[in-house]
């Protein structure tokens, strides 16, 4: 019974100590006045057309096997030659 009374008292003390603090009044007066807003100049709208420029994508690699070079896509086309292992393409 004593433990229950102690726990209830402790709980009451903790909840009253954790209450919301009283608000503190602060001054809203500033030292210097804010500058008045100025007009923003309106610029005439001019449309600028983008210039399309092709940008090549360069890919470089080193062959790890000997490859055939053909006159077209696929094995049905004539072989023009071979590129050896280690060639930079």
C-alpha cells in the first residue's frame, strides 16, 4: 500500500512538473523601420529559340577477342577483314 501511495505521489509530481510553461511577452518593436517595397521593372518578353546542336557520343574500348569486320550487319555479309585483340576502337 505504501508503494502505491509513493508511486501515485511521484506520478503526480512528475506530471505537474512537466506542464506547459507560461508564455513570455516579447517586444515586437524593431530598432529601424523596414524599407518600403519598390516596383519591380517589367521586362518585355522576347522568345529565344533554342539552337539544336548534335553532340556526338564518343565511346572507346579495347578488344578482348579477335573480331570480324563485315560489309553489313550479320554473318550473311562479306567479311572485310579482322581486328586483332588489344585494338582500341
